[in-house]
C-alpha cells in the first residue's frame, strides 16, 4: 500500500547540470535563512505531535519556503527545501488533496536537478526518489518503483555516507521485500556523521533508523 507522501524528506528522469552553471557567490543571509527553514522543518516534523496544529505549521513553513525560492531564483538549495517542505506537508495533511502538494514538490525537485544535481550532496535525488516510491502510481499519481530506485542509487553515489540517502534507500528496499539488503543501508545510516546545525533532524532520523531496524529484524511487513 503506497503512502501519498511522507518525508522527508523528507526526488523523473535524471537531469544534467548546465555547462554554464557555476557555484553561487557566498551569501550569508541566504545561508542563514536556509538553515532556519531546515531547523523549522525538523521541529515540526519531529517534535510536534500529529494533528491540526502540525498541519498548520507545515502550511506556514511551505509559504515561507516558497517565498525564499521566489527571492532567490536559480538557487537549487531553495528549490530542494521547498520540495522537502511540500512533501512533508503532504504527509501531514494526508488524503487525496495531498497529491497536488506531491506534484508541486516533484516539480521543484526536478528544477533543482536541472540547476545543480550535486547541490546539498544530491539531496534532490534522495527526495525525488522517495516521492516516486511513496506516491501511488498511474492513474492516481506518478509513483514508479524503478525510477525511485534509479534516483536513490544516484543519491548514494553523491553522498554514500549520508544519513538520509542510506535511510531512504533502506526504506525503499524494504518496500521491495529486500530486507536483508535494507539492513546493510540502515547500518550505514546509523554511522552517518553528524550535521552541524541539524541536530534535531539527525536525532529524528536516527530514531527512524532504529524503528525500521526493529521492524525488519522482527519480520514485520
């Protein structure tokens, strides 16, 4: 049974970066707001209980992330985080109405890949791949397990030791009834290095790693 959208963060065809692309100039104000959005997402996603208040907080954060993207056109990082927030908002909202948010997230993540596939250690691949295996397939949605696997493996090529690509690939493998392989990637996720400023997100994801490990070792699902 497919979920409509969960993330995480919680990433269609692989899009190559333009040959004219160059790294953006340092912008402390941009970096500060990006981190603030990441931290606000972690708080809502991991520290708020499910319910109407959490949905409202995600709605407000989605507006903030959209404004950030509009203020910084051409910045892949902003597009990635707008997509992540939309995906998470969809997961909290639930129901068929969440599918439109998933489609918006897909568009933003694809746009980020077109600008810079390596941005944020390939996070667009992780998030888009996760959408592809959590969203229902045709005719209801755009889900596609083969494409999901392709994208998640690309994310791992770019960030082999990262907590997110390893966790979500493990979740994908579990969805494919490949639990023995999934445990190997959970081990990698558990050993992932800490991320400065992302302590709440790291704690929350590690809790998910533990929960999925228990599920796999217990033979559930």
